[in-house]
C-alpha cells in the first residue's frame, strides 16, 4: 500500500525532454532551437490543463541555461541543471498569474530583466495561467516583450488561448499542446507503476486513459488513489471498487446482446449500472474502441491490431456483419458527442443502443439472406466502380444464432422501441425549438453589446493568422514537426470559423466515376510536397508551407473532376474546407495538379458513412448515374451561399439595433 507522501504527479514530473510523455512535435522544435542556439525570446504554450505545459516550460528553462548541452538535451550534471532541479536556480523565475493578477510582479520583471543573469546565459520568466493577468499587467508585459534584452526568455503558459491579447501573441512563438495520446500516457503509467512496485493490468491502464480524457495529471491522480487502497496489484476489480466502470467482459456482453437483439438484457444492464453510478461517457468511449478493434480485425484478419481485445473475445462478435459494426459505432459516437458531460447521457446512450438493435433487426428483415463480408477500400475506390466486385456471402453460414425465441422477442419489443424513439424525437424537437429561439435572442443581444469589441476581435484573429505563417517563414530548414505545429495552430486560429459542408450525394457521384490511375497521380503529387531528405528535412519546404493543410491527409478517390480527401480528424477536414474556399489557395493547388478539380475534404467518420452508403447502393444495384459537374459552378455557388449567410447575419444584427431586444418577452 502506498504511503502518504508527495503526489505521484510531483514525484514523477519529468526532468528531461527524453523522459517527457507525448508532445514529440513540440519537443523536436525546442530541441532544434537549443541545438542551433536560436531560441525565441518569448514562447507561448497553449493547451488544456494537465497536458504538460509547465513540465515542458521547466525543462526548456533548464536546458536554455545548461552549460553542457548534448545535441540540444540538458546534461543534468552542470551547476545550472543541478540548481534548476533543486528549484534554487537564481535565473529562473516562476509566476502564477492565477494567484495574483500580476501587475506588481510584471513591473518587478521589467526592473529585474535588465540586469545580467547570475549563473546562466538567460534570465527565464515562466508565467503560468497568463490569461489571468489584468489589463495593466498585460500592458507592462507587452512593453518588456517589445524590446527584450538578449538574455531574456519568456515562457508563457495558458489554458485559454482566446483570452490572450493579439499584441502579446504576435510577439511569441506559439505551441499548441494537444491531449496526450493513449500509448504515451500508458507508457508513462507503466513506468511509474514499476518504480512504485505495483503490477497494474493492461485493462486498468486503458480505463484510466478514458477516465482522464488525455490529462496526464488526472491519470496519475487516479493511479495514486488506486495505490492508496491496494497493496501491490491493481486489477479491474480494484478499479471498479472506486470508479464504477464496466469490465471488458461486460462491454463485450453488451455488444453481443445488441447483435443478438436482446433488448431486455441491454436495458437491465443499464439500469443496474446507473444505480451504481456508472460514468456513461467513459462507457461509450470504451465501447467505441472495442468496436473499432472488431472492425479492424474483420477487415484484416490480423490479431496484431488487437489492443484491448484478445482473439477469444471475438468469438461471437465477429459473426456480425461489418455494416452492423459501422452502424453501431455511428450511433454510439453520435450519442457520445451529443451528451458528453450532461446528465442525459444514460438515457441517450441507452436509446442509441436500442436504436442500433432495432436498425439491425429492420435491416435483417429487409435483406434476410445477404450481408457484405469484406470489402477493401482500394477495391471500391481504386478501380472503376463498374468493375468493383463485392463478395456476397450467406448469413446463415456465418451465424447460427437466429433462434425462434428471438424472433418472438422481436415482435414483442420492436413496437415499444419505436414508441420510445418517436417520443424522444418529439421531445427533442420541442426542446430544440425553444433552445433555438433562446439562442437567437441571446445572439442578437450579444451582437448589440459587442459591436465595438467585434472589430477588435477580427483584427486579433488576422494578426494571429499572420503570426502562424511568420513563425515558419523565418525558419529556412523546415522539419515535419514544425509543419504539424503550424497545422495545429491554424486549426486553433480557425476554430470559430464555419466551413461549408460536403454533401453525401456529391461524394457518391464522385465515387461512381472514380479511377485508380487518377488517384495515384494526385497521391504522388501530394506526397511530393512533404518529401524528406536524409536529415528528415522537407525538400520542398516552400510548397510544404503553402500546402500544409494537406499534410497527413489521404487521397481517398479521384474522378475526372473531383478529388476526395480524407483527414484523420474533423478539425483538419474543416481547415482544409476553409482553405479551399479561398480562390487564391485553390488556384495554387490546381496549378500543382495540372487542372481544376472540385476538392472535398471529410473526416474519417464521415468516410465510414460514405462507404456504408456506397456499399448499400451498390448491393441494391441503385447507384446513381454519374452527373458531370462544373468546377467553376461548384465554387461559385459555394461563394454565393456563404455570402447569403453573411447577409442574413447582418440582417439579424440590423434588427437587433432597431428593436430594443431587452423588451422582448421570452416564451410567447
Ligand atoms: Zn546541464
């Protein structure tokens, strides 16, 4: 059992970049700057709590003053490293803007910064939660940042990037700290458990990741609580004793119940779990992960893809069709996204699962003997779709689980589910209407109040954008990590923008005319932009900087007139859509491709939807006839609808000015 001592988070705060969990892109850039002796005088670390901003700040501060740097990494032996590790470095100053609004502290810096450092090369000021500074303190800081002495290094950290004045941002090199990835977090937990002489099961590590939502600090706090009440071994039962979560076997059983159409078992499990205080957000996420593994396994037949599951776990689940799994994943993701952190997650998640059962049953009824066994992405997208060959196999061969009892059960319960669905739908519609009205009212009010501020915000965002490109322009030898950082910054800068949506019918139209040789050509072209030399530097640095929104994106399909790009996440797909709305950017891309194209960008979730829809149409022999679309017409109509939206907003704003909004009663 763990004794009462310093928290795990403090004890195991990494002291070198090599020991740090995750953030490889950011570390690569900082180490490169240290190595080349080209560090910026001010950096800004933005990102949610517990992601390691302070740890990186401290290591960077120490490394900047290390007298014996090896390849950009601090030595941990020199006097400066030693004093930094003891928190007694005379040249490193830490200020927590959250505990004092900082005017005096910042003025103190202003006076103090001009004198030379005592031991090291730099005087380093780490200002945590910098968004909490008062206006006066920000102004004082700005004066210092405008003309910093050569020996000054400012490391600003914030959880609220949007609250930082543009004038400050434009003087800093900004880094966006994303949530820590699963394997980095688990590696760190494993290492610490080993040091503390605990054996922690893989299943527990996975569950801690979901519970902590990518915050290493939260993850270590959970591990610590478990160590306090357990001796040397932590298994899923010990975790369940403190945090009510479902075991892997319970989750598998739920998925099996869904496949088998057992409504009652699903409902019973939910009611019991709710009574015990289950966190349904965590439950939804871990169900999605299991389904993802089942899909991967079914597509590849390769056990190497299994992380949570073992082969034995798949016995029943793998009998279901791929389509069922995709549908289940969709329903779950939707339920999770809509209700995360709300009190309705229990009800909504349950309904989404029941909906999945009902969907599967309806589908089985309509198509009693056929299901798609396995298709390869390349098969559908690559070749001319007319030649595509999808294997059809008999369901009866797969599963012998359609007993008479279940058929009876279905006829008893399907009506109830339908009622539940309809009722919920109606409720949510009324609720949505009320919310919409309220939102509209609030929006107009805000617009009235913020008219003056708005123009300032727009100016800010323009500055921020210029800054993001500037960072890269200054660097001559660009690394991939810098490109990734630029991309994530642009995503941050554009987070309040709305992009056009890509219509499913348009994509289907593309897929009908898709040609593999076209895709190979475009694929090659994009890969060229990001080609690396033997030192891992970008060969075509300039092109990479222009076309960075495409970095890591995949070409899914290409027809004579259209290109479909798939991005790992929604944020990147949105960024790409926004960029493509810009004519100048588009022209540059077209020039590279040798001709004009309509370019659709979607995220991997939508891609899964598209594949299902395409397969459904294909199986039913009802794929639409291809329509040739004009590139110019498409982008022209896009621009027009965007303009219309802006005009509408102006109208609302105008109305808000004419009427005294506060006089309008809500609820009439
Ligand atoms: Zn050192």
